[in-house]
């Protein structure tokens, strides 16, 4: 039974890793370049407007029946816009803003 679950565990691990990477990257970019933030949020709103299962099926159909396409489809459809991405993005924006504020206050002193 555990042997059969290794594919599912691997896909889940990669999807969480990719969502964390993209969430942190977009969050840091949104914190550093404030003009980029509304654009990124509109893209996330567009992704959230589609039902997740249809988005995942569409991405998988476009990329072909491979395990890598399933990982990308799950990252785009489920974790990225709906759960993990917004949380990591908010955290990255706050941490980047705090780091910038502490650098400014330390240089002023």
C-alpha cells in the first residue's frame, strides 16, 4: 500500500514546494515593486474565477498526460490561487516591508 502511495506523495510534495516558491517570489516582487501588486492580484482573481477541477483538467489536457503536467495543473488550479499562494504572499510582503523599514530606521540612526 505504501509503495502505491509514493507517486501521490511525490506529487503533493512538489505541488507544495512549487506553490511556496511562486508565492514567496510573487510576494517579494509585490512588496518591492508596488505597481506589480495589482497586476498579480488580477491574475490570481482570474484564476480563482474558474472552478478548480475545470482549470486542472484544462491545464492537464493542454500539457499532455504526464506526471509533470499533473503537478503543474495542481499547482495552478488548487494550491496557488486558493490556499497556499495568498498566505505565503502576505507573509512575504510583510517580511519584506519589515526588513525595508528596519533598514531605513537603522540607517537613519
